[in-house]
């Protein structure tokens, strides 16, 4: 049960995670709508001499406007559907484990009961 709760908390944190612009790989940057290879390279080049602490810092890079900055703010590297599927899969796995443990306890308890 504790594992299930921990997993749910972890998955929920992914839902609200934004890409870390200071450390994101080129591929992670390109996963944001409106950022292709060239814009990702511009971000990587910019952060070599500047620190990016928030999405609005991208406006200092030529070609980055409100729409791309908005996309970055809304960006989530893990889709909600993917997270929901993982949560459901883990729920099912946990249910099976719990049912198996209960079955073993019942089996053990019934083996201790004397047979007449």
C-alpha cells in the first residue's frame, strides 16, 4: 500500500513538472511545441554564458516570443496519458501482489486448522 501511495505521488509530480531549461538536453528541448533543432541549439548556446532561471529568460534570445515562451511554461516531458497508464499498471500490479499475499496467508491459516 505504501508503494502505491509513493508511486502515485511520484507520478503526480511528473504531471506538474516543467522542463529545466538550464539542464535540458537538445531532445528534451525539442519536445516542446515550437522548438526545433535550431531553437534548441540557440538555447544551449545561450545558457553557456547566461543562466536561465525562468521561461521568460528565453525572450533574450532572438526569435523567441510570447508563444514559444508560453509553450515552454506549459511543457511537460511526460504526457498525462503515459503517466495515467503507468499509474493504472502499477495499481494492477500492486493489487495482484496484495491478493497473492492474502491468498498465501489464507492458505497458511487453513493449513494450521486441524482436519477431522
